[in-house]
C-alpha cells in the first residue's frame, strides 16, 4: 500500500502491537488474555508490517517459515505435558514452581505453544493472500 | 532428580493420539527437508502401529482401559477410554495408516509434499484416533474438527479446478454437519449438566426423553449421518472423493466415514437407547435407502474412483442396518463389518491407483488387457473386490452373513431382501471393473507394459493378506466382535473404569442445579 | 426471559440458514459463520448464564463464591469460537482460490468436480471392444 504515513509508522506500530501481544499472553492465566488472543494480536502486528512495507519484509521479520513456527508451537505445547508423565504418570498434569517469588508453571509453556501456533497459522495464509493480492 | 522411571505403559490409551501429534509437529518443523519429513512420517507410523497393537492386546486381556488427562478425576476432566470396539478401530486405523504411508512414498509428488502432505496426514490420523478413544462428548466434537481441517488441507493439496470445487462442496456440507453436532452437544449439556460419556450413561437412563433430549438425539443422528454419508446427506462424498490423489482418497475412504459410524454406535448404545421409540424405524429406512442409492449410483459410472466412492455409501448402509436392528447379534455383525470394510475399501482405492498407473487412465472404457500385462495385479484386485461383493471364504461373506442373519432373526424381511439385492448389484459393479479393466482386450495396445512401483504393490498385498486372514480365520475376529458388542450393550465396565466411585465426589455447577431444581425444558 | 432468548437464537440461526441457501459462495460461508455463532449462543443459554460474578477465586479466599458463573460453558464456547474462526478463515481462502481458478462464485456454475470422469462425458478414441 502506497501511503507515506503508514510506511513511516509501520515499524513503530509493529513493535507496539507485538509487545502488547506478549503482554496479553503473559497476563492470561488470572485475567482476560491468553495464548489465543495474544497470537491473534501478534499476527496483526506482522500483518501491519506486510500491509505497509510488503510481504517480504514481514517474512524476514518473522525469521521462520510460518509452518515451521506452527510446528515449534505444537512441539512446545506437547512438551509442556510431558513433565506430568514423571510425577503423576498422566499427560498434561501441570507442574508448578516458584522462581524469585513469581509462580511459574508448565501452563505458560502450553500458552506459549498456543501463541506460536496461532501466529504461524494465521500468517501462513495471510502472507499468501497478501502476495497474491500484490500481483 | 527423577526418582520415578517414566511409566510409558500407563499412557497406553493415549499414545495412539500423542505419537501422530508429536510427529505432525516435528514434520512441520522440518518444512524445508522433505526427505526428513518422509523418514519421520514412516517411523512414527511404525510406532503408531506398534502402540495400537499393544493397546488391543491389553484391552483383549484386561478389559476396558481408561485414563484421565491432567489427573483431573472424571467427570471434571477429559477421559480417554479404550473399550474393545475403540481398541479394534485404533488398531485397524494404525494398520491402514501404515499401508497408505508406504503407498504414499511412491504416489505423493514433491510438489504435494511441499504443500504440507506429511503434517496434514499425521494430523488426520491423530484426529481419527482421538475420535475413537475419547470419552467426552465435547472432546469428540474437537477431534471431528481436527479431522475436518486436516481433510480440507489434504483435499486442496493439488489446487486444481476440480479439487477446489470438490473441497468447497465438502467444506460447506461437513461444516454444517459439525454445527449440528455442536447444537446437539449444547442441548445435551443443558439437559444433563455433564459432558463425560460415562457420567451421561449413568444419568440418562433415569431421565425421561424430554423434547430437548429427543431433539439432541435426532441432531446427533443427523450430524453423524452427514459424517458417515447416509442417504439424504451423502452428496458431499461423490462430489469430492474422486478428485483427491489416490493415497489421500484411500485414507479418506477407509477412515473418515467409519468415524461417523463409530460415533453413531457410541452415542446410540452408550447414551441413547435404540430400543423403544421411533429411532429404529428411522435408522432402518435410512439404512435401506443408503444401500440402494449407493449401489445404483455406482452402477452407472465408468470412472473407477467414482464407482468406489459410491460403494462407500452403499456399504455404510449395511453398518447402519446392524445399528437399526440393535440386537447383540446385529451389532456384532456391524462391528465385524466395519473392521472388514475399512481394509477392503482402502485396498480397493489403492488398487484404483495401481490400475491408473498400469492402464494410464481412470476411465474403464479406455482401459483393458491388464490381466495379460499385470497378472499379479489382477489377483490382488480379486481379493478385495470379491470380498466387497460378499463371496465366501473372504471376510465380506462373513460380514454380510452376520448382518443379514440378524435381520432375519428379527423378521425384518424387507431389510434382508434389500441387503441381498444390493449385494448382487455390488458384485455387478466389481465384475464391471474386472471385465473392462482386466479382461477385455486393451483399447490402445502397448509394446511394453507400464510398471507399477513396488511401493504400490506392497501395501496392496499387505491389506489383501489381512482380508484373506480375516476371511479364512474368521472365528477369533467374530469372537472379538461379540466381546466388543457385549461391552457396548452393557457398558457397566466402561462406566466403572471411568467413574470408580458410585457417585461423583461433589457435583458442581450445572449438574447440581439440575439435580436440585429439575431440568429446564 | 427464556422464550426471548430462544426466539432470538432461533431468528439468528434462521438468518444464517437463509444465507446458506444462496448461490453465492461468500454468502454461504457467511451463513455458516452465523450458524456457528448461533450454536455458541445456544451453549451459553444451555449453561444457564445469568447475572453472576466471574468464576475467579479472589486473592486470599479458598473457594469459589456461591453465585459465581458456570465456567464450563465458557470453556466450550471459547473452544467453539477458535474452531469456528479457523474453519471460516479456511473457507474464505478456499472461496478466494476457487474464484481465481474457476472464474465464478456462483455454485451452480461450478461443475469442475462433477464433470471429472462423469459417465456422460464423451469418451474420445473409443474403439469398439469385442468383449
């Protein structure tokens, strides 16, 4: 899209929206938010970049192929269930611990996996739509 | 640090789902290396087959196996339950996935692999196994959706005009079916307050069939009917199955409709009753019409894949016939029929791919002379074809015999007559393929016959050997079907495995509201 | 109040069903989206949602408040929303690709799948077979 305003602020928006998406991801356990909606916001950040500066820029910003990102996300979510095998012989039993006063658990790993899957999934078809639209 | 060895056997009932999901994740990560994807795919299918066989062995010796996810006790958590029917379905699907995986080594082209065949295929297998093993009705909906997304991805893997057109029709009709499923689950939850199948099986017999529950039962029948491809709802099947590549069409034909049949069996034996009431007549009429329309639709076709697609519909009618009659003999016959048909139908689709490779065309009018040029292929074709038509001593004979015998015992003469006539017409279709593709002189004579790759013939031979085995040594399989039927008809062990205490510890939320104030209609 | 909710959901689903009967592929997909949302409303309604407090245990207290909302329909609805989103997105992209490939969005004119190997398609080059 040929718009000077959008091109100028695209990178700033990208950073802000991406930071916001990570914040939504992290707050999701006790308050509204979570992996799914965080992932949608993250995909929106990359979509803004693609809209303003072209699909190639957005692909390079993503560093990985969207499907690879989906695979990594699925693997991380799967791995978050594995510690339950050791303690309880049951998949997806979440483990909790405390690090410097902050409660941490395998649920954040699961949510991170969901985040990656959503970002990868939405971008895998969004990049193709943008690319075809540009032709 | 780790003072307890990881107990892999405790998760026996969950491995058939976890292995394909993990493999799908790994193959998605290996996006840029197709050879690595292929290796991971085949390795995971071997592991899956092993896990499925161990599961069947355990269930056959110890009875129902159940596992709760996240260590939340039922009915609050999601349970995975393997009773004899589920274990048999998982084993058969594992065998089929392995065979199609080998076939796909020669059939799937690099362009299709780049479009994501392996993650989608493994995701589909994960969804199918999840649907077979789950003990929670909403989780069944989720696995149906996983299957649907993977199926849609596989249908458009070629992105040609016919594929896109077929995929659009498939998508719209199946999406509508899953929406009906969701509405049925919502109504059931509203009436009972729980989603766990074992808990529902405990509560529902004591409740009278309110309009909400009746609507829920009928919507379940409609949703599973769309998924299975029964009479007025099957039109997505002949619109889309013949457009997909053969390996994909084989896994669709073998598994997808049978998941719908399995879900119908599970819901209408565990949750709702088929006895008293109007459901039996409806299902019986639907089954008869399904059989007839399927075989008549196939009789007119000249394209091998279209003939086989219509035959899927016709054979689904036989399985529903067993459900409609609902005596233990009938259900045992239907269970045996499902097991026999999965293997035979997928084998026939793989053979259609081999015929295409050998004759150069799918159109029967242009093919010919394969008996002379590929005699082994002819022999391998006869096994599943005659088994589908129901000739002794192959597995189809026993399956048809059990189902028709059950219908004669309840004096449903018209149903037995329809089944016999449809069997004769099935034989007509199979002999049409035989005569046009194998027997008649070739339309265009070639000096040297085209080669059919070994990766095609190995899975076809494997599945043919299984069909022969089931046919010649039918006794253990029929005995297993009887055990599975006993578990379906009397689900006491199923309920006891999932809900060990006589009453749940503390009913919560909606269940409590309903028990205290009575269900809102 | 129950009747008002039921009639509203029914009207919503009716609109979705009417749109699904259209010839235009995009209207069909929008109709499916409406139907999915109607089913999700039905999940809420079946879960007896009313004016209650969120199902979150506040800090310092051990158990849920007595009038907290039922958390299970919320989980079901969220799952259904995610699934519906994925399927609607896929269907939209599929409609776009179909339009690009077939040149039309009128489903009555899409005959590519049915004419593939159809029995009434002319079979060229057929020599009379001798049986």
